C-alpha cells in the first residue's frame, strides 16, 4: 500500500497516533515539526479541522516512525517548557 494512502487510514494497524490528542493548532505545529525532520504524518480529517478548532486531533505516523516521532515531539516540548537564559523565570 502506498505510504501516503496508508497514513490516511487511522484504522490501519501500521498507523500510530503520537503526542496524544491535541488542539488543532498544536497538532498542525507538531505535524510541521515532524515533517521538517523527514517524518511523514497526517492529521485525520485535515480538510475539516479548520471548522472545529477546539477538537482534539491526533497526529498520525507510520508504525516504523512512531518512536522517532515521539522523541522529536517530546524533545521539542521539553526544550520550549524551560525558561530561556535571557528570559526571567
């Protein structure tokens, strides 16, 4: 099965959600981070998520990318949760 088509099917056992369900804006940012690291991903129902921005949306990746995608998102979130040196705590 073509990887892009497989990513569109959340019922496929080779597709995994990463980062937990999150608000649409955060999910779109997570998708951008992952794609910038070379990990293909999709938000289910991307065409309609703009209409309901308060819904939780999972970011879907292929099973073989799940561990790396989880690490990327965790590292990014942890690095942005700590105050920067030049910012007051």
